């Protein structure tokens, strides 16, 4: 009885977790690529933070 009421939230949580994991893997790949080319990783993280803070400021 209770299982039917929690199946949908668990499914959406699973999808969010997968999306977060893929995003972090991509971020790690980009950071590793920049580090190998001698670029500053902190600059990349600052740009990403600024991009995600921009929509929240409106």
C-alpha cells in the first residue's frame, strides 16, 4: 500500500542523482583537461559559480 505512494518520488530522485553524477564527471573531465594544458582550474569554477548564481539574482 505505501509502496505505490513512494515510487514516483524515488524515480525522480534517481533521475536527479544520475544527472548530478554525469554533470560532475563532465566537470572533472574539463578541469583535468584544463590542468593538463596549464590553465587555472579556479577560474573555471568561478565562471561556473557565476553562471549558476546569475539566474538566482533576478
